[in-house]
């Protein structure tokens, strides 16, 4: 026998509305269903484009926090929390960042990554408790919620602000009241979902795009790339070791053998090998230059060349 929940919340959001373009989706052919969903998905990038100024501010805040020795925190529930956890996990091998630079906080904990945890997202106090022992003055906290009102997320942002952190919220609901504790609101209006209220669809896609752009732009500003190459990546398998060699060849125009030798001399450090090959400096000098310039390849190259000149 089903139990009737004691608390009911009606969310005023475009994502909850019926989509006039898909009212007959259950009568379409398989190809028609997929075409209808795809047509809705194609609207998402333009919705994200509309909030790029706010996203840029969030990137600058995150960059400032990390440069100052602080951390970036993601806070979410359900789909939002799972996407945030995924983004944080992928930054470690992609950009070789310390594992505590980006911390994901998911309502309901690790179990909620795979299973729905009843009422986890409705617990404001749990959200506050989640960040109270980990968020510090100078950190940056990015909350994510399709509804714009998830209590766990808003409770966490409120507590983070009290701790001295800067805060931002990625919301899929432009109608939601702006929380007073926010420094940045990134409200992405993706409109009605193909299936009303199913925010794992366009709203979730928008959050994935925002997260990927946010973290990638932050990594670029912190010197974790050279040009558009992943020179900070960690080669943890054969495929990635091959990619490391290819990146070095792309960046320098030198032969596979020369790049392989340089990587060996650099102890496998792609950035050291790159500065060594592009400047002619010895690997130890290249390593020192990188260490003195926070790992920025271009800045290290300029320093080595000035010294040589």
C-alpha cells in the first residue's frame, strides 16, 4: 500500500510544464521519438550561451580560490549531484590535479550515487552539516539544482557563505527566488522537458555542459593546458601513454623518437619534456622554471628564454 507523503511541494519551473512539441510522443515511431528528443536537446547549447557571463564570473572565482591554496566544492542532489561527482572525478586524470582541489558533496552520500535515497534532497540541515566541516574561508562552492530550490543544496550554500566561501548556483529554473547568500546565479532556461518534469533530460544536459565548461576553463586559466593540448594529463594506461607522446609530437613538431627520449629524460613529465624541447633548456632547468611559474608552460618558456638571452 502506497503512503501519501506528508509534505508536497509544487515547483514553478519551465521544466515542469508540458511540452507542446511532444504531447504525442507516446504515439510516435521509434525514430520519431528519438527525433523529438534530439530536437529538444539541440536547444540546450543556446540556453547555456545565455548565461556565459555569469559562468565566467564563477570560473574567475574558482581560479582565484585554487590559486590561493583553497578548494572548489560541488553540491547537488539526484542527477545534479551525480553529474557533479563525475566532473570532479574526471579532473584528476585529465589535468593531474590534486584529488582535493574539487570536492563533490552529494545528498544521501555515496549510496545515493546509485540508488534513490528517500528525502535526502529535502534535508536543509544535512546540506549545512555536509559542508560545515570541509568548506573554509576562501573556498568556492558551486551548487546545482534543476528546481532552483533543493533544500540540501541551499542549506549547504548558506552554511558555506557563513564560512567565508564564495558561492554560486547552477539552476534550471529561472522562476526560482534567488537565494540571498549567492554571489553568482547561473539560471539556465532549457524550457519544458520532452517528458514533463524529467530533469535528467535537457536540464541535466545543460548542467553537464556547464560543469564541463566551468572546470575546463578553470584548468586552462591555471595553466593545465598548453594551447589546446592536455599537457597536464596523467598517463595511467597504454592509451594515455600513447596520447602523451602524440601531444608532445603535436606541440613540438619533432619525431616520435626525439619526443620519447625527451619524456624519458624528463622522468615521464610531459610539461618538463615540452619546455625542454621547445626551449633547448636542460630538463632540470625546465622543471625549475615550471615550478617557479605554477606549472604554466608558456610562462616557463618565457622565463627560460629570457634567461638564455
